[in-house]
C-alpha cells in the first residue's frame, strides 16, 4: 500500500522560503512512474505546481518557474518542493502526488500561508 505524508508547511512572510517534504512508503521512489506537487487555494481548482517524470524530466507551472524546485531523495524515499520568493498568491494547501503501477496516490495535504 503506497502512502504519502506531507510536511513542512506553515506560515511564512512575503519573500520567504519553505521546503515541503513528501515521505513515500510502500514503494521505492526510484520505481515511481512520476511524482509531483499540486496546490489548491480557497475557491479555486487544484492545479499542478511541479512534476517529475520517471526519466527525471521536470515541468513547472509558469507561475512558479524560477522560484520552486522539485527534487527527490531515493535513499530517504522522499520528494521535496523547495519554494522561495513566496507571495500571498502561493497560499494554498499543497498536495504530493505519485503515480505507480497505473495508479495515482495523494497525500493529505499541507497548508502554506504567505502573509503580505
């Protein structure tokens, strides 16, 4: 059973940084078909923020390019999202998502709030 647990969210000031972590259990991270981070702000649809394919191809939403970095640590079985130059528009619940064996798995989400 694949399980994801996000951590690292919190309250940060405008221009600050946070690193989100997604601990993956039940499967080796290097075996994943893909992984990514999504976010959902109040009253808005969930959107893709960053994605990494099995060949380490990476894509970012235009709104976070140059500010966010997705990475993984196979030894720690963890996927990260390093966020910098945060603005109030980045305030949302952030969700980790992985794809394995033709199934998608989601974490419970972690709240990121950026104060003006």
